[in-house]
C-alpha cells in the first residue's frame, strides 16, 4: 500500500509533525510506503496565479501541477494532517487544493470549459481513494460542539471539496485542546488517537465510507 500525506505546518519538530509521525507508525510497521508532501518544506506556492486562472479557462497546466497530479495518482490512501486555523485548513493547504484539484483532472463541468456557468458539474473525476483528515485544534471539543464547527468543517471539506471531486470515502478526525503546558495529557492522548486512526486506516478490513451519503442522512 502507498500512502500520500499532505502536511502543512512551518516546523518539523512541533506537535503537528508528531501527530503525523504517530499516524504513520502503523503504516511503517506494516512495511507500506509513504510519500510525505510537506508543503512548507517543499516551498509550495499556494497563490492562484494568472497561469492557474488561464488553465481554469482551458489553457495549459501550470508548471509543477502535473507533478502533484502524479503523486496523488500513485497513492492508494490519502491523508491530510494540519493545525486547524479559523475552523478550517491553513491557507497553504487550501491553496494546494485550489491549484492542484484542477478542472479536467478532479472534476468536469458539462462537456468542457464552454459549459462553465451554464451546466452543473457533469463528472467527479478522481477515483474514491480512501482519504482521511486529521485536524489539530487548540479549542475544546465543547466549543466545536456548541457552534457546530466540526460539522461545518465536514460539510466544507469532506463533502464540498473531496466528495465533490470523487473522493467520497472520507473520514475526519479532530484532536482537541492541545495548547499550553497544562494540556500535555491531551497532547499525549492525541498521539494515541492518531496512532489508532492510522491503524484503522491501514487495515485491510477497513470498511469504505461515503461522506456525501452520510451528510444527507
């Protein structure tokens, strides 16, 4: 099995990276290969450039985006590990999705660019590769529950982004309340949570999910 993990945090020696390593432990223990796309370390430019805009309207693929496509296409599993900023992904990771999930590769309007704005999406083009999201939050679970932030994130990301493009087998995990010395126990529990998520995600007995169907139940 080949896992691709997209990671967004400026430091490789802080808690989000430890969560990613804990999530990877079951994969490494079973001898699976892992491609870590560390967006900060690789210097990915998240800005939607004129070249990206041109491609959106039928122009050529911008430099470097095809390489990202091939890395995703090689994966049997996809994972996204990130700190939660303003109840969503960091801008760097969101920019990666905006630039890499391109029309004609991730989704298709009608029969082509000429149908944009007239026809609905005719095809979600990505195969339903099992995908997991692990968000690391500084707030308490009660805060997410009170305001519906976790549900909002699942609607935006699991359904509105990934399932929209065909990645319907999506699961989300949130690690809560990890900031400050007084939350050391929560951080330790979060690492255990990440290991358990990794073991379940790597398991050959894992049952596929359908995030879009679950959303409408």
